[in-house]
C-alpha cells in the first residue's frame, strides 16, 4: 500500500517509459564524471599549469558582471512596464523581449562591424567631421565588449520573469505605499526589489547559464573561457580526456552560480495573507518623467533590437541577395532539424510531465530536477558527454554486428541522431517546464473526473489531457524550436560532416569576415525567432483576455 | 450495505497528522448521507478515498459488497463505478455538453448513447442543450450538466463534493430542491459533503458530523 501511495496513480507503462528517458538524459553527464578518473590527456599538464587560471578568471568575470548588469536592467525595465503607462508601453511590453531573438554571437559581429574602422560609425565621423579618433575608443573585442553584448541581448530573461512576478502583485500593496507618502523610487527600492528578488535572481541565473554556454561571442572576440578551451582541446588537439577535465571544471563554475542563486534567493518566501489580489493599476506618466521612461525603454529596445537589425538589413541590401539560394537551403535545414527535434523533445517532456503529475511530490520533484539539469550545463560540456556515450554505443553496436555477422556498419557518432539526442539532453527542461505549467493551469479535477467516469490513465491522457494541453504544447514547441535554431556550441561539435544550420553558417561567415553573407542568414534566423516570440506572447495575451471576459 | 468503510486512515503527508483517522461509515442502498464539518475535517478526503482518487494508509472500503481498498487490494478509480460531481464541476471545456455527458458511456451503441444523453438532459431540465459548450452555460446549468454526466453510466454511488458552494444564495435554494428531487427520483445512493448543516436538512439526508 505504501509503495503504491508513493507512485500514486502512475501506471507502470508511463513510469517505465519515463525512467528510460531519464536514464538517457543522465548518462552523458554521468559519463563525464566517470571519465574524470581515467588517464589524463597529453595536454592536460600544460592546460592546468598555464591556462586554467585564465579560463576561470574570464568565465567568472563574464558570468558575474553580466548577471549583475542584466539583473538591474531587466528589473528596472520590468518595473517601468508594470507600473506606468506611457505612449508605446503596450508595444514595448513585448518589444523588450525581442533582443532574445538576436543570438549574442550575431549581435557581437554586428556591433563589431559597426564600430570597426571601415564600419558606418567611424566612416561617418571621418567623412563628415574629419574626426580620426584613436582606435582604442572603438575596440569592442574585449571582455567589456562581451559583457555589453551579453547584457543587451540576454537581459530579457530577467525582464520576463520579473514582469510576470510583478503583474501578479497586489495593487493594494503599491497603493498603500503611495498613500503612506513614499515616492515611487523609494517604493521600487524598498518594496518592489526585495519582493521580486526571487524572480530577479532566477532570471539572472538563466542569463549566467547562457553566458557560460556561449561559444560564439567569446570565440569571435578571442576571449578564452571553458567553452572555447573545450573546443580547442577537442577540435584543435583531438585530446578528449583534456576536454572532459575542462568540462568538469565548467560544471564547477555552474555549481558556484547555482550556489549563489540559492544564497541570494534566501530561504524566505513571501506570500499573501489574502487571496483577493487585484493587479497593479498603472500610473499615467506626464512631462519629463514620461520622456525619461520613454528614453530608457526605447533606448534599450534600440540597442538591443532595432539598431542591429537595421544594420543587418543594410548589409543584406548591399549583398543584393547574392546568396539567396544558399540562404534558403540553410533555412530549410535549420527548419527541418529544429522542428523535428522539437517534436521529439516535446513528446519526451509530455511523457515525463504526465508521469510526474501522477506521482507523489518527492518523485515528481526528482523528475523535474533531473530534466532541468541539462539546461544549466553548457552545450560544449553536454557535447563531450554525448560524444563519449555515442562512441560507447558504437562499440556495442559493432560488437553486435560482427557477432551476428551483419555487415550494416551502423554508427551513431557523427550522425544527426547524435546531434538531436544532444539537443534533447540540453533542451528537455524547457519543454518540460512548459508542459508542466500547462498541467498546473489545468489542475487535477478534469483528470479525476475522467477517471471516475471509467477511463484509465492512458485513455484520459489522449481524450482529456492532450487536447487541454494544446496551448502549453504550442509555446513549448516554439521555445525549443528557437533555441535549437540559435544553438551553436552543440551543433558545431556534434554535427555530421558537411551539415550546416543557419546558426553555424552565419557564425562561420562572420568569423571569416564575410559579414554580408552572414547578414542574410542572420536575418532569417532573427525573423523566425521574433515571429516565435510574437506568437508566444500574443497567444498568452489573447487567452488572458478571454478569461477576463 | 451499498458502502462500508472500516477504520479508514489517511494522511496526505507522512509528517502531518492523519486527516482521516479511524473513520467508519455504513450507507444503505438508496440512502442519502451528508458529511458535515469545517474545512480540514477530512470530509472531502473521505469522498476522494471512496472514489479511488487517493490510496488509504490503512482500513477497508467496500462498495456493494466488494472490497475496493484494503486487504492488500486497490481498485483504480475507473473500475469502481462511483460517480463524483466535483466542486468546480470539471466539465471538459473542449467537449460539447452532449459529448461531456456521453464521455462515460462510449461503450454503448451510437443510438443508445444518444437516447441516454437525451434522457439525462430531460432529467436535469436542460433539453436542447446538446450542442452548447461549458463556457456558454451559467453556473447552475454547469452543475446540472456535471450531474447528468456523472449519472450517465449509472453509478453504484453518487458523491457530491460541496455541491452548493459556488452558487449564490437565491440560486442555491432552487438547486437544492431540484437536486433533491432528481436523487429521489432515480433512487441513487448518495453521499454529499458540505460545511453547512442547512444543506443536509434541505436534502433530507442522514447527517454525520466530522471534526
């Protein structure tokens, strides 16, 4: 009876399927840790003595500085959007998410191109004002430049989480503070920031994970971090054991980040003493404060989305559609890979989330944690783990094939299977979160009603859960899809020979200073991502309106 | 006995005290019983245990002479033939009224299914509502459809979880009367849960106070 209670209503089929998926997700990460105890590679001694400190330093500076700046920028913007009304506010409430549509590595080469000696800014200053400033003012390719790029393109994570949190806050809280004679600035620092600390920290830790995951920006700017080092030791030197050791070090940095997050979030959890929560009513801004709010919000939108996009459009115009067929080809590949992988990942996530829902709290928390683990581990690290796993599998396969006398020579490493599996390890958490929050919104009573009407778990799933989950599945699909479209490190390491996505090809062109060619590919990528963001936010808004009516 | 509960004990969480502690109940066929008590008294939990939505820690539940929980047996909710009307009605929003009611009787042939839906809509006084969707119904109508859906498969037991809590005072009197009439008409064994003793009196139910 007790064991039954722990598994609660989970049927054995669902549970076994889930265990299978979870083991597959865990193996690559466990593999890395096990391999740590193997023999060190020939380059490890050198890396440890001369380079490791540098990797740690650079990674930590990038992660912490970006985390902090993005936290302030995101929280400030969320507060302005949540608490005030001014012309353009409705547009900006989703427009400020758009910087996420531009992958940081594309933003990096656009900004570098704009500020370079032959770029539009310096050309303009030279030709119009005969200004020849020292190149050091325009040097973007350093740690400061990287921090700027990360902050301006990744802050929406903090913005999104904080805004969602603030929109659920009670209006009476704000109004009573105002009635108590507090200025809006005091309210922001004394009430809003402490209250939303959890949301800000959560968003900011997402930003930090993205920074650690990033390969494109640091590679392009020539900054050595763990990710670039893993690439170098694997691609440049063919030294897998050294990559494994570096991957473990990178995981250490992740644990530092997670620890800081836990520390900052604190054990405190504020909750309301009333269930009657009226959403915050926005105050209309006039005069100079209106202008200030607009300058701030539009300014961020300008640098985070408009300026780079316009620059890309201009470059694309200069190239006059030279690589149109090529762009279409890569768009098609990206679309197919991203779409197919997203469907597979979502299927896995639905199975896990359905089992989690039917299990006790302990089991479902465990499932959630393992599933989300992959998203906090940098792509390059996962790539190493997946590669090790696939090489082992190939060993087993070839043993079986020779054993049974089959001459099929099936291999998994360096195939699309390997790449898609790696996407699943990394992005399963995103899909799971979408499905899970969908289930939370639906609640349990529909499921239970169906059970008492004589339907089993599986029949209920297909007849009730699945149709009701549709909006959550839609947004989960879009989220995973754009992540895969933009993905760089995993794809670079694990892709089959001669296989390119929009992301890898754009990055390759940009690294080879073929900016015009890169522009077309980048624009297609940004267009897809922006469209997905628009669909997700506006779908949600429509639904909210429907509920209110 | 249509329902027999013996020494039923249950806790949602091992660290918490038992919410249902050594509970006993016997209900005769055709009887209407009301479990009345404050929130947290475990009355809704007894319903959920009876329906098979929770697994008891110990004790025994028998329905129509068959053990459904206890003695190392546990019969899943879908195999108990127990109908339950949920507090929030839980009408499937993506299905029409007709399909909601027919949900539990899809083993019947199409014609018989249609006839049964019609019969139930007549019973709850909502004839002609087949093609509507739950969001097009008022609160009182939703509840009657939920009742019709629950009664459709002909359950051995009807469980009503706080059936009047979502209705305003005026509607409440009317619905209580109607519900009482329907239950008496078909003679189904019923257990209802309420925090209000007045509900029990109105439904002419045997009252069991829980605390």
